[in-house]
C-alpha cells in the first residue's frame, strides 16, 4: 500500500538533523528539463501564473534562476521536512523516529509541480510551482501536460514492490489530477474528512488538509500495509462512517470543534 499527499507552499529550510539519509527524486531528469523553462520566467509572468504579490514573485524568480542541477544536503533538504503547510502539521514528520521515516520512504509519496513525485528523503531546493499552473512547455500548455503519464508510472513502479497495490489518495484535487486513476496498477481509496455541525457534514479545507497529514502519520506509525487498517483511525475524534462511504471514497467525520 502506498499513500500520496500534496506538497506545501510554506517551506522550512532550517538545517535538517545530521545523519539523515538523502536521496535524489526519481524524476529529477524531468525536473531539470522543466527548470530550463522556469529559469526564463520574468517577475510579471510568475506573478500572473501563480497569482503572487510582487515580493513573492521576485523571491520565486530568484529561486528559479539559482536552481542547481546537482542537489546535496548543502543546497537542498529532505522533502518530508522541508514542506511545512497544513498537511505537514498533521504529519509532524520532525517527531517521527528514524525507523518511521525509513518505513515512510517506501510507503509515502509527495506529488509536486516541479519534481513530479517525491519520497520522504528526496532532496528538494526551495521552490513554488503549483501543479495547476498553466505553464507552457514543449509538451503542452500546463504542468499536467508536461508530466503526462510519468507521475502515474512512478507510482506504479513504487507499488510493484508491495503485497497490496492499493493507492491511498491523501492529496488535493489539484495535485491528484496529475495521476491517471485508470492506469494505476491497483485499487484506489480516497479518505474524505468532514466536520459535522447542526446535522450537516461538510469538508472544511484547513481541517481536511491537517487530517490528511494525520492519516499519513497513522499509516506510518501503525505500519499499515492494507487499507482496512485505516478504518480504525480516530485521531482528534474522527471516526470512519461506513454508511456515508463507497468502495473508493471512505468518509471520516467528527463533530465540529
């Protein structure tokens, strides 16, 4: 079983713990091809593409132009520790032990607009490039065109080493749209997290993002290699709701805090 999550806009590039393994992204050759396009982007273009302020556009133009073709712990950081958004507040990777992180390397993937697919120990440089960006390349008019089947192929290659080839989708719609579900090598399960208020259950973005990270952490710490184990997830009062669920969409809800 393999779980996928979205990356984060917020980054933490404080020094990583010494002795932590560092690996190279499996699609880094494609990243370097994409970097040739992003390196030529101007500040107004970056601001328009990602709806950024002038300050953020300037920062990301600088990142694109200084992107290194060789990554090391001196200029990059392990992805699972570098991302710092809502999902990663739920995952709390910095508090996982070495054995947990080593297990996650084989059971967790992060989708990325710049890197395609990342393992926890894969090094990344500071960047911002949402998967939904309409960035034109020789392959088409968007990053979905650029990545094509490559993300799905990388996921299938990772699933090939698992007894249960189920893919657990803990990513956002924007990022999971880079995956071709019909071409996956195994079943697909998508946990959905809802808040109940006045008898109505709704998806609250912030809470759902954090819950996806908590579920990823639960999978890691419990060493889940079959999806059925996720039904026992009760962190922060979430509970599996079988009557609201389908074969592929598993609903977890809680009373609104």
